[in-house]
């Protein structure tokens, strides 16, 4: 994700400024548009890659720990 870093940060900032939530799934879709080979990974691998990207760039995200 490092080669798409700037575009992703701009995307996240833009949507957050407009008041919309930015989820890992919307980021998975965005990265899939930027890098089609990313979609060849399993869903769990894609989510973890997004989580690592957010943590590395000091961005917070909420992840559900329990399902009702």
C-alpha cells in the first residue's frame, strides 16, 4: 500500500472532512481500484493490510470485537 499512500490519505481526509465514516471495507474497495492485484488476496489479508496501513500512518479506526 506504500505506493498508493498519498492517494489513500487524501481519500480518507476528504471523506472524514465531509463527515462520512471511513471503514476498512470502503478502503479495501478504494485500494482495489488503485491496485487490482490487491483484490487477489483473501478478505482477511486485505483487512489486515488496511489496519496496518492505518496504524503506521497514525490514523485511528474502530473494529468490532463482538457481534450481537
